């Protein structure tokens, strides 16, 4: 028996009609809203809210009778719909909500008699399953917000599943992309099974098993080094494609739900650990430019990869409940995601680098399989997928920030930031939660809960919190004792108003990197040296003046080594004390991820060193044991997410230390950079 047939036989034998429950469940779309600085990160005022007006791949002309491969349910339209459903709802955008409603109705109106959905109806185009999956995920969220759409969508999905099952039995519908992204369809099938099975549990579970059998067995595909140094033993090149692997991280917890095999959970945990051990970035993401790229600081991380890994990590936590997934997602969200977007969210990079001293057409090109233009900030700096798919990042982080227990009795506050929640728990328990905070730009969270009935409120305490405390209803300060696996603390919330004040301080820590270099962290934020830069518009889309491509070049020195001793580093926040932070949480500069506006910084001892470029566009690996070529000084590191040109993996030297007086430099290190 072939390995694939054996896999299917094992999966089918293990599958039962009863799915294993998730530890936690998401709330309906619209129950969680961003506030404060986070509200401005939802991109309807940037590229996301205007793509449909001018960008060919998602304009209405393309999905109504268009001939493009990217027609409405191939890639671009499906990506766009999946991202813009939560964008529109979170921002209460009438325009976007009307567009997504129109898109949904068009797709369902054009379903073929046999159940097929997509532009291949009445054409001779080959029919592959994958392009529909993001659309399905978006449609599920839309139904959560508008339950009156439920019957129509569920009817269409059940018709499609029947056809998809037959196609899989006949060996049809699976191309190289569907073979790697089958887990997204499994999650859709599980939603049907959990909430709208209509007596079709056997068909749904059989389809789940056949999808896994038809695709990449992800438990075997996580390598232990850069792919340039390895031979893929399985033959399918796209199994080491970064975005596919970011999506594939959720395949094994999805499999567990229908196999009930603990081995699937164990493999999911190991795969996650291997990925970040051998390819992880201080920014929280991992490297792949286009394929897995190892640990070198100048190799790239694709923006699509970041948002898909965020979504996978959220799903992993919901199924398994391990703190490491939530901590990693929050680190990615507050570092890797904003770093690769312009502050106004009209431009993005296809690839970001941890050490990035220019953003321009690169010669030589450090990316073996991507174009030399890939780190330019613009509309479409490489493949168009990221132009459309990145816009799911912030909205889906927000929609996964609060969860419920399976019995809907209790609430879990998973991600930390400024939110407002209004949801109905078990037995019509209407609960409202307001979180006022600057986090991750501050250490204080003020939470106000109004509940019509008592329940248990859980709050995640990140692993990086040191000496954290909680005050409940203005009482005494309590020490935090989170659960060792989930990272959650529990509070009994009574009927009426409950006020919680959390103090989540963190220490400066250093992370060893390649070539004896280090990265600097405090709490969820990675810190980097923000290289002063020039910006030059090198192209502008004739249809939209905001859609420009920007070349960025350094206009100041950046060749620094720093002292690796955290005791010689000092943390500063422009809001001097806790009371200011709370009183002024709404006054944080916006957009918050802007090089000119960071309120937090870390002062570190540094000296200039010899650090050459490769060609004239990107920096070589950090020199080991460098010699200082000038006097010691103090430089300021700022949150990685606000930087566009940066050094974040530093060579190391040992400072004398005695001549550095941080007290005299406090005002200097707190001044924002000006360009």
C-alpha cells in the first residue's frame, strides 16, 4: 500500500462521527471591537478600503465575467472577501459591508446545479478546490454577524461538499496548492459539523479524511534547516513554501478533531517548535523568501506568511490551549506585521528583513527565489497575493482576541490590547468588557466588566511578564498565578460591575542569534535601531495617487555593535508614571507604528564598527568579535514595528560602562527621530 493510501486508511479508521471539542471557541464577528490605538490599525482608510475601487484583481469587472485566473473564487477575490468581511464589520463601514454582501450574493447566485462555486461555471477551465477556501472562511464570519444569511449559505456549502467529496473520490480537484492548503477546507467542514450538520456527519468526516489523504502529510514536512541545504524527500516543492507552511501549522490540530489522536497534537507542537527554532525571527515570524530561509538576518519573511501564521497560531491555541501559541501570535502582530507596512497602510513590502538597511531594487539580490524588488514598500512589490491577503492580519487578530469556553458559560481574554466586547454567554448572560490600555506600549490594563449574571473571566498572562499583579475592585494587589499550560488566570465575576487593574511589567532580555549577535526584547516587543532614511517615490499607480512605490535609503550611520548585558540597558517611556499612562491612553500618537512617534525606547551602550554591505543594497552578516572604531556612545532602540529601515540583530562588544551616565541622557534618548 502506498504511503498516501496508508495515511488515508489510518485517518479513515481513526475518524469518528463525533469531533473532538476545541478547548475554546471564537465569539461571533462583531462582538469584539478595537478601541484606542488599535482602532486605527484596521485598514479601511488605507489600501484595504480602496482596493475594490481601482485594483484590477478585485474590481467588480474581474469577478463578473472576467477572464483572469484571479477571478472571483480563484485567489484574489477569495482573499479579498475573507479579509474585508471583518474589516467592514469592525469599522462599521457601510461601503465595505455593501461590497462584501454583493460579492456573497453574486457567488451564491452563480452556483452550478451540481454544487460547484466559482468562475469555472460554463467554462472549460480546470476545477481545483483551493480557491474557494478563503471565501468559505469569510462567509462563515458573515453569517455570524448576519444570522439571516445562514440557511442560504449552509444550503450552498452542503451542495458543494457533496460534489467535493465525489471529486476527491475520483482523484479530481487537487492541484499543488490544494494539496498544501487542505486544512482550511477541513476547518470549514468542521464548522458545518459543529453547527449545521443536517444529518451529514458521515459525509463531512469522510471528506475531511479524504482532504488529508489527498494533500501534504504535514507531520512529515517540517525540516530542520534552510531548504537550500536540504533535499525535500517528498518531492512536492510547495510543501516548503513559507505561506503554505504557515497555513499548514494548523493542519494537525484540525486533523486531531476527527481522528482524536494525541499523536496529531504532539506533532503539531513539535512542528511549531522546529519551525521557530530553525527559521524563527526576533519579530515573531519565521523566514521564507519564497521557501524556508533559515536564520540569517537579511533573508526575507513574506507578508502573507505573517498573517497566515497569526491565524494558524490562534487556531492552535483554540484547539490545544498552549500559551506558546498565543505569545507567538502577539509577538508577530505587534512586530512583524506593522514593520512591513507604511504608517498610512497604503504600502507594503512583499518581504521584510530583520537587518534591513535599504528598501529598493536590490543588486545583488539576497532572495534566491523572489524578485530584487521584493523589499520595496509599494502596491505590488512582487506577487500580488500579499497586496490582497495582508489585509486580513489586524482584523482577524481582533476577532480572535476573546474566546469562550465550549459551554459558552465563561469568557477568555486572550490577546492584550484596547478592546470593547459585548457578547451573550450561556443563559442570556449579557457581558460587556472594556479594556483601556496602551499595551504593548504600556504595562497597565484597566478592565471594566458589566455582567447580568455571574461567570468566570479568564485572562492570559504572557510568559514574559515578571512580577505582575492584579487589583480587583480597588482591593489589595494580588500576585498572578497563571495556569502552567494555558497561561490563564481566572476571576469570579459577579453580577453587576467588576473592575480589574492589571500590571504586566517585563524585563529587558537578549536573544542569542547567529554569528554571536543578539536581539533585544522587552515584553512582546522586539527593539531595533531605526535607521534615519530618505524616501523617494519611484512609481505611482495612475488610478490611485495614494498607491505609490517608495525607495528608502539610509541617511545616517547604522554600523553599530552593542553591549549584550541587559543590566547596562535602560528602558524609557515618555509617559512617566502609571497614572499618566492610564489617563492618557487615548492620546497615544496615531498611527502608533510610525518612526516619528514611538513613546518607548531602550538605551544601549554602542560603538561604531566596520560592517560592510553585500554589493550596495544589503548588509552582510553581523561581524563576530568586532572592534570599535570610535568612542562608546548610547543609542536608542525603538519597537521593531515602527521601523522601516533597521538593525535588530546586533554584533556584540563589551563596553567599559563606567563613563555612561543614563540619567544625563534620558531626555536625549526619548526624542523621536526626525528625518
